[in-house]
C-alpha cells in the first residue's frame, strides 16, 4: 500500500508565504526527521507552481553540489541546473527546493544571491541539529523565513482517519463551555488515547491506517527512534545527548521539579549540559519547558535556563521509548493503554501529550514551582501568555478535580491571571474560577 498524502496545516502557512513574500524571501522548513517535510514540500510544489526542481542534498550528485561553487553568472548557473535535472523553469512560476540543506551549507549561503536574483521561489528543508550547527564559514542568509513543522496534531490525525467533524464540534463545545456527557467523553478519551499511542509521525499513522496493527506501528516508531539516536551519535560521540534523550520518559515519571541530568550522565559541567540541551532543542525532537522565575508577560526575560522539563516531540514515540525494554511493545500493552487499564501511573504520558499539543498550537512552554511550608513545593505544569495576562494549566492523569497548586498560584499572582485550566480525563465543567477540560481539548486553547 502506498503512503497516504495527509492533509497538513503547514500547507496554509506555506501558501501565505508564497503569496505575501512573492519571491522576496526563501522559506526554511525546520523539523525532526520523518515528520513529513519532504512530502509536503513536493506536494506544495506540484500544486502551486508550473514546474519545480528538487535537489536532495542527502543524495545529490557531485555535479549538483558543485553548482554552488560559482554564482558569478546566474544565467550560467540556471542553465547548468536545468540541464542536470532535465526540467524547464519559468520566471516567477517555478520553485527550486533544497531538501536536507544542512548537508551542503554552501547551498544555504547561496540563498541570499538566488533570492536577490528574483526569478524563482526557493524552499529549504532542514532536519535535526545540523541545520544550526553546520554554519561555520558561511553567511546565514537573512532572506530565510523559517517555520517549524511538527508531528501531526490531533486534528490532523482525525483528518487522516477521515473525520472532519469531531474537532469543530469540540471547538464549539469548548467555546460555549458545554458538557459533552459521560458517554461521549468516554468515547472521546478512547479516541484520544489511540492518537497518543500511534502518535503523529506520518509513517506511523500510515502504518496504522494500512494494518490497524499497533505492534507494527510500534516497529515503525522504533525505527524512527533509532534514526534519531544515530544522528545524535554523529554529533556527540560521548553519547550523552542520546542518553539524555532516551531518559525523558523515566525523568518525567519521577515527577521531580526539573530534569536531573546528573542521574543520567553523571556530573558534567553546566556548559556541556547547556550545549547538549541546546542541541536537543534545535533538533526539534524534544520540547522543553523552562522554569519562569517571574511568571509574567515576557517570561523569556526571566527564564531559568538551568531548570527545565524535557518532553518528546511526539507522544507516540514517547510511549515506545517508555516501553523500550521489551523486544517490541506487544499489542497487550497497547490495548491496556488504550483502555486506560495498564497498572502504571500514566500522568507522565498525559503531560507529554499536553506539551506536544501546546507546542503544535504555537506556544512556548514555561512552568513554575515554589516551596510550601513543609519542604514540598507547588507546581503549575504550564503557563501560557495571552496578551497582558497568563493562563496557568495544571495536568491530571485521572479524573481528579483537586487543583491545590493552581489555586495557590492564582492567589499568589491574581492580578496577572485571566483564564485558568485543569486538564484531566473527565467531561468539561467549571469549578469556581477554574475551567476543567478533557485533555483532547488542549490543542484548542
């Protein structure tokens, strides 16, 4: 069965760029490997241009790479390119795509002069860390307009399954703050847990649609995770980055106030740790929530870069990583997770899913902790900035409706708070000032 061309929201962002930039910038699409960048770019080129050329620098010929050694004569450059690829180009009606551009940095530098020439549009794709690391001795073009591509969010997942009605209906119910009823909520939670298990990597979603076999989906995800680990090893021969990445589920399971790198890789300098964390964040394979020392509008100004929580970019990959100790994750584990009957605390899985949903919706992640009087601490899992106000969010893995930390936070910073949310597994309802919403609505905030 051929891979399905899934509908992705980034397509509309790309179309806006094409219409608004009109050749004045190149589009750089960043994202982890296997997230669907090459597929969406090719689909976009076929639909929106008269012709296109793709140079995939992961397998480009020496002749293709050597093109960028001399840009002194643009007419000669384009003539050679058209001869090599056997494709006609039409002024302002064609696009040239640099796929995996991080593998040939000089081509990325050439964007400045190609955009200045103005004949064609340009789209670049970059995977993993080296889009930021492979920049020595080149001039980074200011003409680049970067956008991020994420794993499929819940709405895109539902589209893939042929469901275009659920999310608009949920959006309306959230806006009106209407109860769905227990029976509907149970079905919605089962549907959402399926999304959490399969995840949003297109290959995994395609395998699920093709086979409906979650163990085969798991094998696809394991292949993706191994690919990430190989990439980390290429850039960090000490394998500390790989170890920190693999330990994400375990660290979240501990429910501590921050990621404890010393328990994973031992004592190393803060500079080394900072470099590894920056590398992982640049890779887009992780989402990082930093501690906001002063939770207010402009939280980045008071962020504590040494205190953070780390989440995986895709909850489907997270589940596979969490059960990596088995040869493959048997269907029995998936079935128990699907029915919410596995005998483990699933709070860390739900927290990862909330982080993924918030990032996919365009939010940066921040959290806040502060001590209580008895040597414990309160924690607000996520804080969103909306205008001049904050939206604190507390996440519960079950139907528990208590929200002590959220209440204390809102009392402590009452003038800064607008809406406040408890995310849990039950139906939407109001508890005084707190709106309690089921997890499948988080991406709609």
